[in-house]
C-alpha cells in the first residue's frame, strides 16, 4: 500500500477553514431565507459542512501517517484544526436548529 500524496493532505488541511468561511457567510443570509419555510438551511448546511470538514481532517491525518519532519507536523496540525472547525460548524448548526430565522 502506498502512502497518500501530499496534495491530498493539503486539501484536507484547507477544507475545514474554507468550509467554515463559507458557512459563516451563508449564515448571514440563510436565516432570512429560512423564515417561513420548512427546510432549515441554516441547520442542514453547517451540518453538511461539518461532515466534509471531518473528511478533510481524516484525509490530512491519513496523509501524515508516514511522514516525519515539517510536512508531517503541518498535516497533523491541519487534522487538529479540522476538529476545531468541525466543533464551530456544529455549534453554528445547533444555533440554526434552535432559531427559526423569524426572530426579531
């Protein structure tokens, strides 16, 4: 079995922060669109982003498995950051679940 390529790990390193940025930006608009609709995008989209962030963190962790030195350290830090950003995404999704968007 060959070791995963470095670019796969870098994609995993960048996935969680980019998904969090997109989710924060959508979180500014989606509550207004959710008001009066049954589909709660401000809940489901951060949850989907959290799943993708976990996948990116796993990819970074998997890529760091056989590496030593700076590359392995950066990929392991990326996997740890993915955990932090996943927590932030889940908390944002929880807020979308609790609030309907019609509050003023």
